[in-house]
């Protein structure tokens, strides 16, 4: 299935899809509000602000599969992200990224290997997938990789629309 055809819902529950972002690079990240990596929201927001006019959209996907670190409702998640980290990038509804209830978006994403050649399950919160403007998954960055790390920034810059 084409990534652009997968049905999604925004954090506020509205139907959407990645087709809305066709022609843009996407950095899709499973996020959580009560994780040791939660401060990565700051770097994600800076990355979004720095490159959005050049064709990048950061897209957050809340997930509660890792030690219950995203227990909130959609409204609580939105309020936390806005007030604590000033998040302006779009967020999707909470979804499973692993297991039997894995969202179809993540079924497609996890087939992509990371820099060490490993594909498969998402390891933890804040795993990042880079999608090019044609809808191909072109990069995978594990949770400990900071959003503004040289490897993420160079990959983003290499896949911005020309």
C-alpha cells in the first residue's frame, strides 16, 4: 500500500492521510509525554520551524506502548505539547507502532532498516522515519538519535523538495 493511501486521524480525530503532505519531506516520530526522551520535542520543533518553508513537515504519532509513557487523552496530549514544548507541527491520534494492533502506517515504516541495517519493531519512543517528497521511506533513526543530530539534519536536507 502506498503511504499516501493509508487512512489516518489527526490528534483531534479528523480523518486525514499523508496525501496532504505529498511533495514534502516528512519526519514521522512516535512520541510520548512521560519519557526520558520527551525533551526531544524541543529539537523536533526547532527542526520543523527551520525547514518547514523548505518543504519538511515533522509529524508526531503519540504511542502508549512503551511502559505506558503516553497515557493521556488526545486533549491532554495536545495541551502538554503546546504548553510545555510549544509544538506547532501536526500530530496524529495515538496509535500502536508494534504488535498485533500495529497501525498500518507503522506496518509500512518498520520494513525500513536503520543505519546498521536493522529493520523490524520500533525500539522505543521517539524513533524517527524520514519520508521523501515522493512518499518513499528513506531513513530510520533510532530513539537515542537527537532530532538535530548531524545524521538527521543531513538526511533531511538531502531529501527536501528541489
